[in-house]
């Protein structure tokens, strides 16, 4: 196991710059998730750590070693790919032990390591099967087993669950996290799925356009996003945003006035972006509580909760309510907002104000 340190890491393809000075310290044994939209640079960054992409500038260390110019095989890392990358003509056992055989390990050591990994991953009864005889989840476990038999200093996962169905992704998330708790190996995991990031990570690195937007624990990013991009990316359904100005009455957007939290970062007449998460709307069923009227656009019963698309002034927003709501398009409901959960951003969304 080892720390991983990225110091001003940059990547260019000729004149095209794709990674712009990333700095990141990953602690020994930490599970860090790189997340962001397609094209943000997260897979490129992971491939640079793996040695599959060259580093244009900056320093990459694994432990105390500068590894910029080392071949992937010399970095003491193991990578699990989205496509599994199993050899179809080899059994599960041979696939898992191939890297050890390639390194010259003896047969007894290979068998011991393969059986150990198979026991951890529930593959013991599948060792004689071929990849074509396995389900998607079983193939992914074999790919993980092939990685852990090497006992590397760092695990790298490149969107390993994206080929699985929704139910199996949930199961595999738990298995990967349980594997990390057991092995305590430094892990860097790439995904575009912010739910995976929230449920698995010790810390999340949010990337956008080849730059780091924010680094932090999942709930820190959820509760205190640094800017509008992070606020909109983390959370599902995503945060609602309304544009307007600060007035004496509160936040004014079209013909609607919404409550404002206390903030030292705003002034009267200032143009801002007002953010509120769907779960922080409330049905106004308490007399005396300040409320606003919203027009129902769509009601989606979800069983344990109800998702309502509403129109506040000129803006369409989503609310998630614990109550079962009856109504139809065009009906008016009265709602209130949790003032302690409101986020204020600069007019361009670049920074959080409160």
C-alpha cells in the first residue's frame, strides 16, 4: 500500500490541453473517486497514473517513487477495466493467475494466491469455468480477482460497473467497498455516476474540463458545494437553480419572492443564483408558516416518496416529498422551503456565497 501524489499534473495532445495542473494527495489506504461528466478528463488522469498515458508535465509519485517514466508493470498497480478484459480461452483460475505466471511465480504460489482471492470474491466454485460461461457480475469479480492476486500498492478502477444492469451495480458497489475494507489497499476509482461516488468514496474529486472543481468527503460536497457546477453534479435529482436578485423582501425571481438565509456575501440588488435541493421543499400544511404557490407540471409517485415537477415563476423545479400528493397538471400547491438548506451562488455560478 502507498500514498499517491499528483503535483501540477498536465496533459496535452499537441496544442490541445486536456488536463490543467491537477494537484491531489491520496493517503495510504484511502478510497478516492474521480467523478465528472463525459470528457472531463477523469479516465485520462487514471490512465496517466497507470502509465497508459504519458504525463506532459508535473510529478506523479506512488509512495516515495517518482513514476512518471516507469512502465505500467513497474509501478506496482493493478487496474480493473470497464470491459473486464478477460482471456476467453483461459479458465477463471488461469485468468486470475496469469499475471503471476508472467512474473515468474511458481505454481504453488499461484495456486495459493488464486484460491485466496477466489475465496474472498465467491469464485471458488467457478475456477474451472471459461468467461463465456459467466454472468456479467461474475466476470467483473474475476477481473477484480486478477487484480488482487498481485497484492499491488494501488488499485485503479475505470468505470468497472457501467456494463452491468442497475440492480447488479448496487450489489457490486457493496462488494467493491467490502473488498477495500478487507484489503485496505489504496484505491482510485473513476465513474461518471455520482451515486457510485457518494456511496463508495472516502473522498470525491469532482473534475470538469480537465480541472479539479472540489475535493472532499461525499457529504461535505453535498452540503457545501464550492460552486454551482459541483452543486448541480452531486445529488440526484440534482439541485434546482433559479436566477434573480436580492431585494428587501428576499430573493426575487420573475414574480416570485423566496426566503433568503443570512449571508455576508450578498448586497441589495445583486444578481445571484439561488439553489435548493428537491428534498428541501415542504408541503405547507402548517398554518402560519410562510409559503409560496407553485403550479404542478407533473406528479410521479415513487412509492416511498412523490416527485413533483413544479413551476415557480418562470422556472421549472423538482420537489421530492414524503407525502402522497394528488393533483394534476395546472393545479396550484402551496410549498415552503427549508431556509437553512438554501445555497446562494454568484451570478455566474462560479462561487458559493453563503
